[in-house]
C-alpha cells in the first residue's frame, strides 16, 4: 500500500518536472504572473485589508468563541 502511494507520488512529480522542464519561454512568464498574483492576493491583501478582528476586540478565546456563537445563532434566528 505504502509503495503504491510513493510510486504514485513519484509519477506525479516526474509528470510536473518534465512539463516544467520542457515549457516554452512564455510559460515561465505566465507562471511568474500567477505566483505574483497569488502573493498579492494572499499576503498583501491579508496584511492591509483583513485584520484579525477577534484578536483586537477580545482578550481570550472564551470571549471570542462566545461572540462567534452569538453571531451564528443571531443569524440563524433571522432566517
């Protein structure tokens, strides 16, 4: 069982490795653009626009969980 998993992982790795090795020049540019976009989406936007609301408003995990439970039950009652 474990040998099958390792073999499958090796085949998948070789597939992608061969694909990237034989890629044309424009393919590298496309991958660079994709990586830059992912960096902007997940790192830059998170830092500047999505602050950790619960950590700034509440002191401990108990208060945070109570707030989340209250918000969830309030939205369930309104439906």
